[in-house]
C-alpha cells in the first residue's frame, strides 16, 4: 500500500514513520491512542477513488479526517490503518451568490470560507461553530454539528443541498439536485440519499464535495451578554427568546467558562458565593437601526417577564464593552474563534458528553449534570444552545483534564459514563458519538432502526474498510 | 522601563486564590494590572495601606493595598476604609470611560467610608488607553 500511495501522490505526501505520524495517533480526549499504519495527503477526488479501491482489495481500513478536533476519537485510525488527510483538498469550488449556495471541498476551513465570502464582498454566511477557525466546515456538517445560525436553520447538515461521495468500491456518486440539474439548489425532489452519508462518520463513503445553502449576512450585528443567577432563569429566558424569533443565536454557558476565559486554568468545582451561575450570549442582526432597536426591546421585555417570575439577571452588556475591560473575553467576541483555554491548561485534555435533546428538559439536566461534575471534582463547564427555533438544543457537559495523569484519565472516563447515563435517562442523545458510548446507546436503540443501519452499512461497505468501529455497527 | 521596573510592574497586582476567586475579581484584574503598571498612577497608591470593598450585585471583593501591592481578595473586608457598591453594568460604564459622579448621583453606584481613599482608587478603574504607560 505504501508503494502504491507514494507512486500516486509522491513520497512527500505519504507518512509512514511513527514519529511523523505522532499527531494522528491521539486527539484531545481520553480515548486511547491508536497508531495508524500510513497517512496520505490527497488533493483530488480521483486520488480518493484510487486509494479506496486499493484499500478495499487489501482490506485496509480507511479513516478520512481534516483537523481531527472532534471530541470523540472519530478521526483516529484503526490500528495499522490508513488515514486519508483531506486538509489539502480545500478548494472553494463555486459560490453562487444569486441562489445562495457554495460548493466546498472537505478541507475548506471555517476561516477560509469566511475570508472568501468577505474578500468577494458577498453578504452571505455559513455561520460558524465553536470549533477553531482551522477546522473543516464540511466535516462538522456531515456529523450533524451546529453553528451560530443553527437557532434559525437547524443543525448544519440540514443546509446540505448536495454531496459528491466516493463509495467503498471507488465509484463516485452525486446526491441532490445537481445529480440532474446544473443548479445545486437543494435536495428535493429526489429521495434524500444524502442521508446515507450524514451522521455516518465516514463509515459509508468519503465525501469529496459538499454543497451548502448559504444564509444572508445582515449589515448590523450585536452580541450581548446577560449574566444570570439561576439555571432555571437561564433556560426560561432562552426558551422564551426562541419563541420570539428575534435572535440569530443564543448561547447558555456556565460560570467556569467565564473564569477560564479570564485566565483561571482549572476553576474550583464550586462557584464563588454571589457569582452569576450562567451567562447567556445573544446575537442580534438587522438590516436597519430601527429593526435592531426593536429586537433589543423584545430582549428586554423577555428578561423583564422572566424576572417577574423571580429570576435574576444583570442588564445586557455589549461584548465590545466587556472586551475593553478584559481582552480575555475576546474569545467570544467574533466567530470563528479559538477557545484555547479549553486545551492550553497544561494537562491538554478536553472531553465532553455532547448531546442533543428537548429544550424543556435543559434546566433539570444541567442541574443534575452540574451536581455530578462537582461531586467528582470537576468544574461544571456547560455549553448549551437552542436549535431550529427551539425545537431542541445542544447540551454539552465539558471536562478538562491532564492527559498525562492516569488517575485523572480514569476519573474523567467514569464521569463521562455517569453523565451519559444521566442525560440518556432524560431523553438526550449523544452526537458525534465516540465508539465507547455506542456500547451504552446500541442496546437501547429501536431494534428495527439498528437492523436497518447495519443493512445500509453492509450494503455500502461490504468489506468493512470505511472507518470501522466508529458507529457501533461492527 | 528598566528590567527591575518591569519585574516590579508585573508583581503589583496579585489575585488571591484564582481558582476560587469571584468573577468580579477576575474581571477587575486586567484593568487594575494595566493601570498599576503605569508608574504615574502607581505612584498615587504605592504607599496606600487600605482595604477597599467593591460589590457588584452579589459579588464582593476586597482590594487590599499594602506594601506597594494590590491583592484582590474574594469576599468582604472586616475593616474596609472605603466601600463601593453598584450594578455590574454601572461599573463597566465607569471602566470604559463614563464618569463616576453621574452614576453616584443617580444612585447606580453607592460609596461609603473614606472618600479620599476612593479618589486614589478611581484612576485605576478606567481602562488604560495604553497599558503600562
């Protein structure tokens, strides 16, 4: 395989020495490191096709990745397997400003697409996740990730209006309207075959192009921070704001995140007396000054309404003013952003139980999760955001730890298991699910659905070479 | 600034027990450190020995001046020489260039204790135009 890859790609684009592949053997999490056999850098779809055909003949597992920052070990190779590094497959193939879509290769990063749209004076956006600027737009979407437009438009996978995919036999397929039309406007009216590759974490095919629907970028933007003194009040305000349909994004972050942004590397598990427990950030955009003022009035009215229920908030503060007072808060001033404080704490470890679930249960789940984390000696770092108009949201319980401390690694694994069970019992489902968590989820999934997933996987990857072991179906 | 001065400037503001420190104390650290690095502003408080209690909503910290150092301590002081209390928004407006007289007269900020001690604190509460200068 190595000779084949070097002949196809050039020796400079193939790694085989362990020390050269060190960055690929582990991620931020507590997932055990895995040594890949080879790493190959590709730039063209034809190369992906050739490699997959060869890997299929040899039975060599293939894992595609870009930045490898997902929190769950999903971009780690199978032992001795091939990592297909797609980071250099990074063309913005097309941006259709009239019909508002963009065709991107998987290596296109968040910062790259932002810069591209700005440099071409296109008032359009894809929104940005909280992952670093150098992470892949496509891979976030293919795993059902979210951005700061997900409150309005749902998780990013819903904005996919077409895919180009290399199947396990090396053949190439298109899904969506561009399978027939010269316009990649959407998925309908065809059956939604894109769903065979969304949420499957590369186990059914390797996506080589994604068509994204873009959203309007409004000229006026304001990000406001609201300090909250109660979990219930935080989520009451969040849910009420969703119903007003005035916000582009709402985030609910617990107190450790503020302290970490302000330089505390490992906050104590308990908050300081009198401190706010959460802060909400609210993004408002508008076409006109009058529209922005009206939206701010709605925000104030909602806070007043929730206050009348006995909840306490500070008045909204503009993020720009907060950043003047403390530049450490700039991490939340603009997106995409690099929340370095999550990994630059010396220990280097970052993990979470990230779930999607019903917004009506967020307060209770956050309370219960916080109590478990504090009891186990971890500051209760929670990030939550409503999605798709408030129909559901993301609730992430995040832990930082020292990867070099075996006892701490053990403790964080135990913590994650307890949190997963706690959230699952309340109807929350882990997204970008690590392999270890599938062992908890699989026995509880509808048997018919699990059987169908296995049949689809078997049909599309009969040799089992596509990122094996990552979806609990093997 | 000489190397000796540079070391001194870095040690002028200390956060007591940062892992358990109040959010208010952490927010104030940056402004205070930048202003204390200014030798002119520092000279006005170098000899100050006093606890100044600052309360924003329910968050309380004590700014303890002693020995040329300002230590941000979580919680109230047993013997504050001066006290400042107000909403966080009011403090932020003062910090970002708003005057303090207006919020005091409007009742958004309440002061107590020795006003001359507070006058020495005031220049340290504004965002520095050029930190360390």
